[in-house]
C-alpha cells in the first residue's frame, strides 16, 4: 500500500464531516491487515499531500517492485480544499503524480 492516504482515516471522509471515532480507528492499511492477517502487507507513504519533497518516493518504488500488487492512495485533504476554500485545479497537489 502506497501513498499519503493509505494510512489516513479522517482525510478519507472529505471535508464535510464531524468527529467519528469509528472512522478514526480505520484506515485502508488497517483494514487490509485485519482482513488478510496472514498476508504480508507493506506500506510506504511516498510523499505528503502537498509537499514537494520526493525523498520518500524511492522507498515506495522499492515496495511496489517487491509486491505482487500495489494499491496507491492519493488525493487531497482539507488543507487543499474546504468549505469556503475551493480549488481552481483538479490536479493532484505536490509530487503525488510523480509518486504514481
């Protein structure tokens, strides 16, 4: 599992939500490791949501090369778009496209 949202909980709800303890304790990574306890699930964040830091991409590439399958979780959070703060572009922020 790769990407800044692979181990995210609240960010997966979008920006129109309240407090949810159920969601806070579930992430794609946790769901996968719980659903397949005997599987070897590897996680590499690769990059932050909007950062231009590429230092984590090499580890993500190596994790993907070593895996039978890679699932990549990209997107935005409420630092990019929220009520009263719309985006003027639908492009992935930061270096997420490079990570992909």
